[in-house]
C-alpha cells in the first residue's frame, strides 16, 4: 500500500491507513443507506430518492461487517460502526413507519 500523507505532511502508519479505509467503507454504506431513505440527494440525479430496499441492503451489509469484525477492531472503530448502525436503524425504522410497515422486513409490493 502506498504511503498516505495528510495535507500538513503527516504520514499515516500502515495501521492508520487500514483504519481510515475501514471508516471510508462504513461511510460509503452509510451514504448509500441515507440516499435509499431519501435523506440525502443522489449525486447522479441531484434528487432525494427513496428506495428502502437499497437502504436495507446497505444497513444489512454493515451489520454483517460488524458481526465478522467483532473482537478484531480497535475500540474506537467498533464504537464508530455501532454509532453509524444505531443512527441508520433509527432512521430506517422512522421511514418504515411513514409507510405504515414498521417491523416488516420487505417493502410492500
């Protein structure tokens, strides 16, 4: 892996680089989920679009990541992932409630 350098010239250690990449992966899925819930605009269409199935997929992916990394993450990263998941779950439940389908695993067809 190439050395990552901050704008102030500080270099990241290989471990710090891996942690940064992990956080970026979590953030990508968080953004996908938030777009699916219509909370942020889709950068391609510049519109807030609601597609709860894609939001659920992104959240489920982060849940799987949490499960498979359990006990292997520094405390800060584990707490970061838990915080993101809590926020996404609360937002998702709120969106499902708006549909009158709270608690359902699948969207109504």
